C-alpha cells in the first residue's frame, strides 16, 4: 500500500482537521511572503495582511513612520493584496515622472460594484488618455486658466459673501456653505448653471458627498476591497458610500437628459454640451475610429469625476485657510495689508494681481502644504515590471505615493511642522516656488483640475480677507487635528466673520 495513503487512513477525524488547518496556515503563510527582489516591510498576517496593524484615522503618519524603519520604498499587504508605498520627493519623482509605467489605476471592488470602468479618475489606457485630453481642452475652452472664468468665481463669492454677512459676526459653521460655493463653480462648467444654496436636492447631494469622502478612506472601504464577497453581505457604512455613488450618477444622468432637450451643437454652453457634440461626431465615423470612447457612459462618469474632485479638495483647502487665519491673526493682518495696498476696497481681485502679492501667494501655498489635503494621493498601479529604489515591482501591483512624506520632509522644509509662509519667500520677500511643493502630485496622473484650483484658491481666499476678518468664538481655541479619509479635513468648527470697514 502507498505510504502517503496509509498515513491519511490512520488519522482520526480530529487529527485530519488539525492537519488540514496546519496545511492551510502554512499555505497562507507562504502566500504572505514577499516576492524575490520585492521591497521590504512589516511582517504580514495570513489573509488579513497588515490591515489590523494600521491606524486608519492616522494612516498617512503611520505610513511615514514605516519609511523610517524600512526605507523610502517598502511594501504592505492590504488583505490579500500587495501595496508598495513610495516616500520622499526623489522617490516619487523617480516612480511617477518617468514614463507611464505607474500611470494605471487599480480596480477597487467598492467602486467597480457600482461604477463602470469609465471616466477620468479610475479609467486606464487609451480611454483614460482620450477622456483626460478632452476634459483639459474643454475646461480651457470655458475659461480655466483664463481671465474669462474669473467673473464666474467672483460671482459665486458674492453669493457666499451675503450668506456669511447674514451671521453678523456671530459664530457659524462654514463647512457646507464652502462646499456649496466651490461645487457651484465646477457645476457652472459642467452643467452651465449653479444651484441655490437652499436647493434641497443639491444640499442632500453635497451632504452625501461629504459623508462618502469620509467613508472612502476608512477601514470599511479597505475591508470591502480586500474581502468583497464577504463585505457585500455584511451591513456597514460601505453601503452608504455606494448609495452616494448612485445618487451622484443619477444627478449626472438627469443633467445629461435635460441638455439633450435643447442642445445646440453650434453653441455649446458647458462640458456636457461639448461631450454630446463629440458623441455625435464620433458616431458619424465609428467605422474609422473603433476605439473611440465618446459615449453616454463616459459622459456620465467624466461629469461624476469632475464634480466630486472639483468640490472636495478646494473647499477643504479653503476651510483650512480660514481656520489658520483665525489662529494666526498677525498673518491674517499682513495679508489684508497687502490686499489693501495692491487691490484696495473699490474693486474685486484678479489673477493679474497675483504677481504683485507675494505674501498672500506664499500664505496660500503654505495652507496647501500644511493642510496636506490629499495625504496619500490616489493609488497607482504598475502596467509592467518596474525597477525603483533597487527593487523590482511586478506588473499589476498597487503603488501608493505618500505625499505627506514630501510635504513634511525636514530635508525639504525649514520648519515642516509649523505654519510658516516664509517657506515660499526669499530674503527680499519675493515669492519662490519649491520643487517639493507637490499637493497636486506629479507625473502622468497629476491633478487635472490644478489650474482651476489655483484660480479658485487665489480669488476666493483674497476675496474673503478683502471683505472679512475671521476669528474664533470667544473662549474657543482652533483645533488642527484633522479628520482622515481620502482627504485630510478640519474637524467641524465655528467661526466668526466680521465685515471690514470699507
């Protein structure tokens, strides 16, 4: 008789179960071992990997500390999936700026269970390149980076200013008002119109978007992506996130259908009109361009991506800005002195003022740096085997660029943990750009809305301090410990806004 067969026959059921369990654990342990030439990192548990060892309320700092132990290129296992984390300016430059070998996005079940693999943010390959190119050219056509868009941004500030002034210097929460205003700027580009601040459907959508952003960076989302089959059947906030996705998709579809009713290809009003024209153009020559990706699915997802990304990051940066001004009153006063000197009170700010306002420009940049709004960027994925930092990262591995490690690097910034506009000023008080200032990331996936965000930040921040002085309510200290998700946002706070004398 075969000896291996004799061995199994002699085992009782309990011993067989124990033997099978040990065999399974050994197999899982072998799967948790790093591939040859792979970056080092902490030991990963079978099945769950390193998920339980990470603090998802402080993930960016956890990942920065791990770099001190394992180096600027290290690996983690998020459930069954390997992730490589890049730290430090030179490492991110090497990984993200040379070619397109890390320009793909991974497919996360919490997205793909609800959203199609289309649009700009999570699409890949030819479709992504085509949609990104079209979005950039269309946004430019409607004034992004040009003077023509300034009037829309300043008009939105006037609406917002009335709301702020209505509180008459008493404490109020700026959070959703800021979100509404910034969202309206991108809505005017996508939909051709803004929403009233009291529009119930719009308010509900902005509230859901805010809640969704918080869940997106939580352990619930990580568990869903690691164990989708199980998490689909378990209750939890991850289902709320997917409801947010569906509701925003419904809004995009509603707007698209409204546009079809009075769309004029020769007179485009907004992004949706231009996309509808592009759909028609490519339908007429479908046989000549079989790979063209202009269809209703991409229209809805591109609008979805622009709406979400165009709302959250800029509004969060401005909320940080107001909080820092309320805390550092001497800096607020110095900005206001520069505003009064260059612009005065008789006209609105313009982007043409920016070169003449180095201190204000430095303060805005420092708010972006220390606010660190997108601390871990968005994940990338290798589309071929890659060498970086002396390690081999195989095709199909998730790569996480840790922007925190750059924006707070003591080798790049004189006082990285202090709010210091001097980081962006030379000895003569002139503005200086810093290579390590990369809040919009670097490489092929650099933020598409960077030019729009720069316009919004300068015009809105300057308008705020031209018209108002911000302070904390009596007896209340500003709190700078952030809420962690895919963005770092301030804890909810009350602010007092006092009208300045004209």
